[in-house]
C-alpha cells in the first residue's frame, strides 16, 4: 500500500502527569523556576488545574522536583548512549558533547541546565538543594562508571568524572550566554 491508502494510527496521548512533568521541565529550563506560573504549565500541558494538585499535592514545588528528576533521567540516558558504544573515555566524552550541542542547536532556545534552572534558581529550599545535589552526583557517578569501564583507574575515573561535570556545567552556561553550541563541542579537549 502507498502512503495515501495506509491507515493512520493515532498515537495515544501521554498521561496527564507525564504531560505536566514534561511541560514543567521545558518551561523551568527556559525561564527558571520563578519565571513560570502554574497557569503557563497547565496551558503547555493541556491539563486542568485539578489534575496538578491530584498528581502533585504541594503544587509547583512537587512538580519542580518531579520535572528535575525526569530531566536528569534524560541526561543519564544521553550519557549512557554516548559512552556505551565508545572505544575509550575520550570518544564517549566527544559523543556526549556532540549530542548536547546538537540539542542546543535543534532547540534554538538556549535553555539553562534543567536541574539548575529548576532547583537552584528556585526558592531557597533545602529539599531542592538536596535533590539537585543527588541528581548531579548521579551524573558524576554515571560518567565515573563509564570511565572505569573504559580503562581509567579508580582515582583517575573519579577525578575525571568530576572535572567533566564541572566543565559541562560551565560550558553549558557559556554556550547559553554566547548562543553558540561550539563551546560545548570544545569541552572534551579540555579534559
């Protein structure tokens, strides 16, 4: 059958909770925690107000924690997808930075780090800070795991993973300010 006669299968819409989390993650990343109101999140997610409090009893703060976790999980998947097929640590770092730079270019919005924009630019909230620390330590641990797997020694893997995280955060900010993804592409050479 050709495309004209092939029946179109409608995709099932995402569950409301998932739509809320993804919409909040996008908006917080673009505008920061304080730059986004609940009405904007609800409109972006195409969700009724009651559903927000049904899924997130503490409202915006619960949603911020959930959206940061979702965004972090996406970054962890990107780290794994970059390092798993790599022949060496440098190849994995190069692949990750290339993928992140491509996301900057494709998005065209020059968003901030989805964790920092959501949890560290939000209210001075100890729970937010603990959660951000936990998520960032997860990124470092994932990179360290791959560094070990790809032949770096234990101490070198730990130091390299932390250095890479620091470079990545600084590079992300500089790329955002300059509106130039080339900054991210240059990071592996700095390791």
